[in-house]
C-alpha cells in the first residue's frame, strides 16, 4: 500500500517531467531540422510526427491532473 501523499508526490514529479519535455523536445527538433539538410517535404513529415508526440504528452498531462484530483478528493490511503 502507498500513502496518499507519496502517490501525489510521484504524480507531481511525472507532471513536472511532462511540462519540461515538450519545450525541450521542440527546441532540439527545431535545431536538428534547421541543420539537417533534408528536403522540405521530409521536414514537414517529421514535424507532423513530433507534433503528434506533443499532443500525446499533453494528453498524458491532462490524465495525470485528473488522477491527482481524484486522489486528492479521496479519503484514505488505499492505493
């Protein structure tokens, strides 16, 4: 069994990682694409894939927020 506070700290940590991941990913991708020398068509395909990843990370963040709210509202340490 895990105590409620410890679980919330773990969720907060996961949320912090998600917050930092998308901007960092975008920064590195942008730089890589600039220096890649790839044709514009290929760059566009790659950018679309990374955009899809950013959307997935945003959904993960929303899910983590929802779980945290549910746990915060809950009663005991039954996790």
